[in-house]
DNA sequence: CCCTAAGGATTGTTCAACAATTCTTCAATA
DNA sequence: TATTGAAGAATTGTTGAACAATCCTTAGGG
């Protein structure tokens, strides 16, 4: 995208410049948003530690020590914690502090209730089925297969998430994407609390492939139906495992 | 629900007590959550002012003055603002402060994208269709009709929101309910920015009634289809009005 | 008319403190 | 022994003041 545009008409001679400047300003603003504030960085670190399973469900997060560990003040930390509470990753118990959320069976069921409503609908009726997004679904499938072939189960789990995010992305909605991001973070909490078996995700690789194929062939409703039954099965399996282990 | 249970077996004699005590503790905790902290109260006040249209899109919220007005410290206020930013009601521009979100056409379209995916699905495939919830949908219809009969257009708008919340509630998902709550708050921002005509919602009263009837008759798919076309129409009307006025 | 620099205003962040509440300990008591 | 109660410690909720960093405004200088 030509950032320089010297061949502008000299008559009024400022419209193009303004356009370029606005572009530059927007870019800088976006950049800055990435670096963002200390509070955001702190939130990202804590979020990551929880999602990666290094902070397990139920652990309390004392403000003073945590702030010291993160190198921020207690006030700044509290801003970060507010964010994570809003994301359902942490829970605030008034006057008792924040703890890593400990999901119950009802939470597992509710997350799947949402997923079963949203994901098949995105496949069947999504208004954002661009070739690129359809390709992204297929890409997640091959990513998963390759990971499975080399026995990298963490990568398989990752690819599985990518698959479901790609499915939701077919709706073409930033808001749904954000919501799905939160749901998948919660899912990782489930897995950690129930002691996820290493190969938990493997059986679903082929299901993902089937769905991607149906989607590629233009059979949206078929893909949606398949995903619905698949999600139902996954839910019952997950709830059963959850009841045993947690 | 018998809160006292003196006829418990004396043999081990503590299980029931524990149950009751847990119940009491949970109740107290819920109570406390309602009173909640200063930050939450501040957030609620600002949220209300925005949703009610007293703080219009684009207005900046200087921390010092706002904190003074709310009677809280600047740090506490910042916690509250973090919440509202997470809810998309406010937008934070780094080093420039928070402003009331100014939705664009893309936002209107995206909100409707989500609604058209979720609401019909809740009608057609929702797993929470209890008689009480179905009745709530019908109740929202009569609420709207009565409000319309006496020309109270604010109440009509309110009833319309209740209708759509009741529809989503048919999914039986707390998470979807919360999400819908946010979306409807955003919708009110749209209306305020485009200068909502007083009688905007009236035409949809009869559509709501039709959908409630279909639902009551057990024709879920019919109700869902009807709602889908209705939402599409509402979207185009809204986008057109939005383009003109905003 | 455009550019630049100084000055003012606002945000991002820290620190130190204090009241309110919860948790802990530990002795006294039935 | 198990329960109660109260003093004391620890943590949260909240405040106020401060300071650097950044943004905005405005007044000159080219």
C-alpha cells in the first residue's frame, strides 16, 4: 500500500496527506495497543499461567505477593484482576480475594450448551463463509493430523482449538470470535482440573476431518449435523471424566 | 423448603446441619455480592448513565472529575472503568482516557449477525424450553401490547428487550444470557446515537406476538424462521436509519 | 500558512496508609 | 474432648498524594 503519494494535485494539496497521516496515526495507535499498559501485561501473564495449568483451580492469588512477583503495584494488579474476573477465569470472593475459578459440572454443561448452539449454526447459517475461512478449517485439520502423527498431544489439543475457532470464524463475527476465545480458555480450565489424559483429543481428529470435508463439498447442513452429534458425545464423555476425576 | 430439620438421625448427626449451614453461607455470600464493592457500584452508576442515554457516545470521562462526582477515589474509579471497557460500553484510548463507545455501522451489523445466529437457534434447538420460560416470552408480548396501548413508547422498547431476552433464555444457558445482556446494552447505544424515533419498536409488537404464538403451538422451527426474517428486516432498517442520522 | 517549542492537562503508575473484614491461634469452659 | 470466644495477625477495600509519560493547546518563528 503506497505510503508515499507525491503525485497529488497541487491545487488543494492536503487531502491525500491527511489520508496518509490518519493511516499512520491509526497504525501507531494499534501498535501502542499491543504494548498496552502494565495492567494489561499483568493480566496477560496471569491469564497465561492459569490457562497453561501452572496456576490450578482454587489457588488463591494474594495481591501483595502477586503484585511483587509481577513487578507492578497492587493497584495496577487489581485492575488486571478485574479484567480476568470479567473473563470468568478468576472469581472474586468479597474480602477474601480472587481465586482461580473452579468449574463444576454445571459449567461444563453450560459451555457445551453454548457451543452446540453456536458452532453448528456457524457452519449451517454463518454469513462469513469466505474461501480463506473455509481453508482455515481444513488447515486446522491437517495441523492436527500432523501433530497426531508425531505423537505431540499438546499440539493436537492446540490444533483442536484452532479447528473450533475456525468453525466459529465462519460466522464472520468479531464478537462471536471473542466469546469463543473466552469459552476455549474456560475449556482449558476444565481439562486441567480433571487431569486431562494426554490423548483425549485424538479421537476427534477424524471427526474434524469429516466435517471439514463436508464443508469443503458445500454440504453445510451435513457438516453442522455432524458437529452437533460430535459435540454431544464429547460433552457426555467430558462430564463423565469430570465427575470421576474432579 | 424446610430450613429447619430437627428430625435428623442422631447417629452421626451432622450431615444435614452441614447442608443447612452451607445454604446459609451461600445466601450470605450472594447477599454480599449484591451490596458489593464501591467499584462495582460506581460501574453500575456509569453503566446506567450511558445506557439511559445521559452520557452520549463519544463523551470523554475525565477520571478526576468523574471520581469526585461518584464520591470514590481515582484508583477505585479506574477499576470500575476497566469493567465497563470489558463490557464494550466504554472504550479506552491509551493515554487519552476512556470515552463512551461510538458504534459504527459495522458494529450494528455484527450485533445483528450474532443475534441472528443465536436467537433463532435458541428457539429451534434450545435445550431449556421449560413452560415457565415459554410463558415468559408470552408475558413479554402482552407487556409490550399494553405499553403500546397506552402510548408509552419507552415501555414498549423495554418490553421488546424483555422479549428477546426471554427468547435467548430458552437456551437455558447462563453464559448466553449474560452475553445477550451485553448485546442489548450495546443496542441501546445504537438507538441513542441515531436518535431513536419514539415509535421505532411498535411495528415489531405484532411480529413478537406471532412468534410467541408459533412457539406456544410447539412450532419451534416456524418461530425460528419467522424471527430470522424479522431480525434481518430490523437490521436493514436500523442500518439505514443509522447511516442517515449518525 | 505550516512548523515548532513551551506549557498545561490528563493518564499511567507507584507508594504508603488505614478501616473493614476474614483467618488463625489459643486458652477457657462445659 | 470438643466447643466457644476473644485477641492478634493477615488480607482486602479504599483513599490521597505524588511523579513520569504522554497528549493537547497555544503562541511564536520561519
